[in-house]
């Protein structure tokens, strides 16, 4: 019985490791390209959220759950973008404070 549990734990760890490996961008991809692609994705999510909210306003929505998921996805993407921007500005300001 304990052997079966340890096998399941090993399989679970293996699946988790495979997912994390697949989500990492290629090491040769420049950071600017990764950032640009992320910004494009956030922009697309915001455009989709706008279209979905217009459909809700006009009453042309078939699945309210999908609308809410789309709006939340856009909201989280925008929050993440703002936080990344804030950290970049903070790092820049910290570098500018360094005395040479």
C-alpha cells in the first residue's frame, strides 16, 4: 500500500516538472521578445473582455460564465503588467541612486 502511494507521488512530481519545463520560454529568446509577446497577449485579452462586456450590455450573451472568466483573465493580466512595470521603474530608480 505504501509503495503505491510513493509511486503516485513520483508520478505527480514528474507531471509537475514536465509542466514547468514546457512553460519556460526558450533560453535563446531575447527578454524583449518575451515581454513583447506577453504585452500582446494582455492586449488581446483586454480587447476580448471589451467585446464580451459589450455583448453583456446588449443582451447577446449565451454563457455568462465565459464572460466572467474572460473579464477576470484580462483583469489579472493587466494587474500583472502594472506590477512588472512598477518593479522595472523601481529597479531603474534604484540604479539611478547608486553613486559612482
